[in-house]
């Protein structure tokens, strides 16, 4: 497929991509190609978008604004800021569209359009033509809530930052009064002003900590939030009391700085994770939203999936997703069940067979009588299983929690003892010393040590093409000693290729390949992909697909059949692909799954990192053995069910190994959730991605060893940070206990130590930028 | 030290103004997308003048 662009012939993979590029050139949006940093995805066939104009859909998902309606929708395929730029420009050119904004980070597009001038489906067709397929977001209300939440955090940070700086200024004036020459009235004036500024910082900006503290106390499980909120409130309330009664010392600066620094750390960590999960979420939620129902009089209507009822007849077009569980009417049809089983090859289902929601219809359109809808479908049940598996936290995480809460409890008890003993020794300084102790020991650097390093490495990971969805995944990845691969779609790519060609009756293998390629050229069947790369001068006419058997068509007056042996040449079926004229066979093709190009390198790199490789595949032992030979793998298990794989993981875990699992299908989802750390391939089923700790957005397996290297480096930085923070605390604690540290010095020491920890963590971003280019 | 009675409230007013400006910017969605707007400046705006009217309208509608 060639097209001339700017006087230069360029190759395209399909008509869809060429049409998109042609349109971009004609619209003078060619800057897109200069701006983009990531190659675009392939333009799929145009989906049917007429359902987007339905009133019931618009009333739920669009909100009226001045001039028309506004809607937020999700899309896949937005990979860098240039994509968002292109979408913005392209949609603004559509007449009747008055507002668009696309966000590449969250994969969301907001469109404002005038329904009287343009239909939404028309606007979305332009989007789909460029390769960005629209999906319904979670509804207008939830979308607004998501944006509002994000903005609330930012506002908290702004208030905390500005407020903390000002409080520091006023406190500085008080600190600089070494000789106590300041008049009492002036001093009190400064204190009241500081109180005024500190109040919103503690109660508005610090609200998440107060809330977290309340939650932890109610669950009788004191953690970091209890300590943060406890010392902040203690410093604030004590300062308030001192201000009112004109005492010796106030600590507003300590309280506000504390809130600001911790809020920054938390925001950094949250942001990194949100960016990662937003992209995965977008795909996971993209279930079919519309179904085509056949009415009693034979007419068809497009309705939202939610209004589909048991007993209805749903029509599923080729390439569409089955909306609900049901039984197949009419003749046989084939379905791709990748979402449910991870098996990319379509399976043929006979009349009356149960078809599950989430499978994709292939080859011929099908009619299905609905038996289960909504939450009772198998897909929803599996999704719930995955969620349950996720709810069980790994042992290490629970231990870290316990240690944290013990540390906090011990510290609080210690503070009480110190306060008591100072009361006996020097009542005037008892409170100040206790507060210094709390501020100094409050694990600010300790609490920053992990999030700062994690935020930095999450950012580096995302640039590398690895999205870390769940907290703790990185830690386990660094300690991983064993890696279990699932064969289908992880070590091999889904696309198949022609391996060995055997010809009969003097036909050359080149001619046989050309004939096959001509027959399969316009076929949607996955087998056709195997022939997609072959150039053929031949053209086939009257091509017809015979479901379950193969394709037939005329080339130069000769009718050729490509498919099962019984179909192509009256031989016994042997599972291979045959070419013939219906009576005699001419060629036999052996199709094999192609090994990913970088599988061998990735395995070698993983071995070099000291990781033991296991292979647990659901496939037959012969194909597994071939893979073992090709990659020289040690341990391989074939014909593994989901339970077997989980048992293998559990057995390894019982031996004290830390298991990382790489998989893709939904039947792997329980295993993914059960392993210490799990990685899903980006092109796998979206539900499996939700169960995984990490998702590879690019199909390159080399990202896995790179991610492990980064994870180990992150652990090193975290250890350094911990060593610094603990060392600082060990030094500062005795000094604070013996009353050698004032709260201000404690706050300063804490801030300096936090800064050092953060800068150390930021090194991760720089280092991994080098390792990120594969 | 009487000057403090003027300077300190002045600084407080500046603080209130800064916080107000920040909240205004956040509410207007200035921080929602930190990547895409940076690209706008890199390309010459070739949109026809007819679009200008809709751009202005967009600015007035954009209040979420």
C-alpha cells in the first residue's frame, strides 16, 4: 500500500491508515508528524457509530451547555501529546463543534457540539477515521467527580504551599528575636497573624490526613496518617493555647511545613499512579455499550446494553462484541474468546451453543437469544473473582503495615513517657521537648523515602512503556526470583506466520503462497494475517468464505479452495491448511505462532539478572516443547489450566521464592492476582490488565528486564534513603529527648532531611532515561 | 514598629490574592493537561478566520 505524501512515496499497512494520513495532509495538519514522539496505532475498520445519536444515551452521558451539548468520552490509541493535538485540531474543523479538548494522559476527549447543526456520530466518524475509536466514559457525573477530585488536591497543595511560606515568614521574625527585645504586643500580633494563616493550611490542606487519621483510629490500626495528623494537630492546638495565654513559644511553622511537605509527597505518588491506571482503566471499562435487538416484526433497533432483557434476540455483526450471554440461533458461527480464555484463535460454535458476553464475532454475523444479562454474565462473574483476588493483600505488604503501626504506637507511648519524665524534671520545657521529639521522629524523611523514589521510578517506568498500576508491584518485582511465562501471546505474538510449505503435482511454493495470499487478501479471518505480508500479482474473484471450512475463489478461471483438507481436496482433516481445487490438493501450509522478535534476548537478559524462567502454557506439549528448544528453557509445563498455573505459583511461593507472572488472557487473571507481582501484556485482554500489577504498553519483552533493573535500583535508592532517615532519627531522637532540639530546629532538620531524600530519589529519573531506549 | 501594622496586612492581602489566583487557575482547568498545550505554540495556526468566532465562544463557554 503506497501513497505519495509531500512528494515522497510512503508505505502504509492498510487503506485505513493511508486514508487517515491523506486526510491529515489535506487538512494541513502535517505538523502532527513533526510533533509526535510515538508512532500511531493502526487504523481499524470503521465501527458503526449511529448508536451515539440515540437520545437515551445522550441524556445519560452528555450535559447541556450554552450552545449545545457536551460529552466526555474515552478513546484508545492516544499515545502522546501530538495525538491530543491532532484530535483537537481535527474536531475543531468539523462544523457545529464549538469546543474540544483531548488529554493524552487520561485518554479522554471532551466534545461540545451543537446538535442542531451536526450529529455526534458524524463527529466521531472523523475521530474513528484517524484511528481513535470512541468509547463511552463512565457517565457525566462520575467524570465530573473525577476532575473535581483532582482539582481539589491541587488547590490543597497550593493553599498549603503559599500558607506554609507565609507562616514561616512570620515565625522567622519571632525566631530572630534572640534577645527577647520584641514588645509583647508586637509578638502577639505576629502570633495571631500566623494563627490566621496556619488555620486553613492545617484544616483545609491537611484534611486528607485528618480524615485518614480518623479512619485509622476507627479501624484500631494506627498508621502514618495518625502520626501526621497527631503531630500537626498537637503543634497547632498547643500553639493556639500558647497564643491565647501569651506563652513562651509557638510552633505554627512546624505544623504548616509538615502538612505542605507531606502533601507534596503524596500528590507526587498519586499522580504517577493515576497516569498509569487511567490508561488501563479506559480500556477496561470499554465494554460494549450498544446492542442491536431484533423486534418481533423482524426489524432491528439499536439499544443500550442495559435495556437488553432475557429472551431478547440480539444481532451481532462481524467484528462486534457480544453484549450478553446467550445461545446461538441459526447456523454455526465463530467467535474469538480472547477476553475469556486468552486464546486468540476464533472457535466455531454450533447452533444452540452458549455464547458469552465479551467474545467477538468473526466471519459471519450471528443472532443470539439472550439468557443472562448484566451482572449475571460469565464476564461479570470473572471480573468479580478478579476483584476478590485483588482484595487479599500479599504477606509482605501486611508486614510493612504492621511494622509501621507498631512504630507509630511505640513512638506515641515514648512521647508520653518523655513528657512525664520532663514534667518531673523541668515542667516548663516538657511540652516543647515532647513536640520536638514528635516532629523530629515523625518519619517525614522516612515517609518521603518510599513515595519520592516510587514517584520517580513510576515516571521513568511510564516513559519506558511499563505502567505500574498497583502500589507495591515495583517492590516485589525487584525481589522477583522466578518468572512464570504464559506461552500464548506473551512469548509468541498472536499473529501467525506460514512455517513450512509442502507442494504437490509440481507446483512451486511461491505460486502456492501467491494463490493463498490472493484468496485471503480481503478475508477478516485471523489466518489471513499469515499471508498479509506476501506480495501477489494475482487477483481472486468471487471470493466466498465457507464457515468452518475455508475460503474459495476464482483466479484466472480456476476455482481454488483454501482451508481444511476435506474442503480443499477430499482428504482427511489433519488440522493444517490445505490449498486445492476441491478434488486434488496442490499445497499444504504449516501455520505456526511466531516467536516475538525479542523473546530470546529478553530471556537472556532475565537470566543475567538471576531470574529463573518457568513456562506454564495451556497449549499441547508439542508446541511447548518446540518453544523450549527455541529458547533453551529449563522448566516447562504444558496443558496447564488456570488452577494448575495458580498451584505452580503457590508451590514456588511455598519454597520462599518471589514469583513474577507474565500473562495476558482472562483465564490467567486469578493467577496474575495470586502471584507476588504480575505483568500483563498491553495487547492482551483488558480484564487481565486490571488484575495485573503492571502493564506493558509496548509489545517489547525487553521492557521486563529493564523494569526489573529499574525496580532494583529503586530498592537501592529506597534503602539509601531509609539509611539516611533512620540515621538522622537515631541521631536526633536522643538529642530531642534530652531537650537539645527546639521544635524549630527539629522542623528545619526534618525539612533538610526530606530534601536530601527527595533529591536522591530524583536521580532515578535521570539514570533510567538512558536505560529506557531499547 | 507601627509600619508593621500596614505591612503585615498588606502581605496577608497579597497572600489572599495569590491563593485566589491559584484557585481561579485550577478551576479554569489550567492544570488539567500539562502536555498538549505546549505543542500549540510549535505550529503555525492555520485555522481559517471563520474559526476565530467559535474560539472566542469556546473561551466563554469553558467554565466547568
